[in-house]
């Protein structure tokens, strides 16, 4: 089994995929201006352009797994279409272009103007989510915490407390799986149906809480043994430096974003 099977926050080494080699803060800062602009635009061309840019960066810079492929190829487009249709139905017919009727059911009509507004909203939300995925799919929590401590000068007492919290999640998942296997071996809470499921999950709660308390005590003892909080600063075992390539990536992304905004300029002077 790979290291990621035991540690979901392990660093991913993907040869030829440049996003994994960038500083987590660079992947957050680069799309941030575009995401803020997308909150206020109302046209279709601008979010569609940013959506294409986000997909190009993800397809070239991230390691494509089956889950990521389904997310990019199915989940985001379907969500954009569903949201767009929903917004089209809820659009105020008195404030849209009614020259084209797309669908008419009895006394209700879906106009082309309402459909255009709804789809623009759906694509806008899809573009914001896709830009957020640049960091979300290629950054692990511990590296993000280390970057905030090292580059943003966040106090390590806060940062490493968050790092310890990140580590609790996979630990709970592992212990829950062990408890389930132990119950399955003993034949406890067998059967089907909602009452059996409730009995099974109720039997998981007490041992899971006991394991969580033991793990919290071990973490607290380990932090005390390392004099956590005794000094204003600490040396770093894992460095997450800001390199020249991070600056280049942020600058290029901002330039492309500015070019898209200037080219389409979704506001009226």
C-alpha cells in the first residue's frame, strides 16, 4: 500500500504536474482576483473564459484520477446546467428580454432572456468552484498550515494546533474502520434494516470516543514533550518556501485574468 493510504495528507509527487510543486499560498492568491471579479459580473462570456482557463490549468498541472475526472467532466457541468435552469425559472419575467420564448406551459413562459441570465449564473458559480479547485485538489492541509506560518507569519501556536486538528480526521476514519471490522468478526449487530443500522452505529460511538480521547492525550503529551508554546518561535522540519516559480505563476495568472476582464469588460461605463 502507498503512503497516501495511511496518510491522506501526504505530499503527492506527480512528475510533470507543476501545480504540486507550487507554494499553497501561490495557488490561493493567483485565482483570488478572478474569483472576486466573478462575484460581480453578469455576462456569460467572462465566467466561461475563466472556466476554460481553470480547466486548462487543472488538466495540465494536476494529476488526473478517476474521481477528479468525474468531478471535472460530470459534476461541475451538470451542476452548472441544473443551477442555470433553476435560476432561469426563478428569474423575474418583467425584467428580462421577452422577445424569444423558449418554453411555454399554460400561462407560464420561459423566455430567452431569463435562460441567458440563469445560465450565466450557473457558469459563473462553476467558474468560481473550478478556480478554487486549483488549490483544493493539489494542496494538502499540513502544507497550507506550514505556508501560513512561514510566509504569512501566523503564530505557530495557532498554525500547528490546526495541523493537529487536520491529523485527527484520518485517524478517526482509521479507528472507525478498525471498530467496524472488529464488530463484523464478532457478528455484533448483524441483520438488515434501519433498526439494525442504528444499532450498529450506536455500537461504534463509545469505542470511537474512547479512541479519540486516547489519541488526544497522546497528542497533548507529544506536544508538551516538544515544549510546544514555550518559546515565541520554532525551527521547521518541513520547509514550504516561496520560489521564483510561485511569483511567475501568480503574475501570469493575474495578467491573463486582467486580459480577460479587459477583453470582455462585463460592465457598462
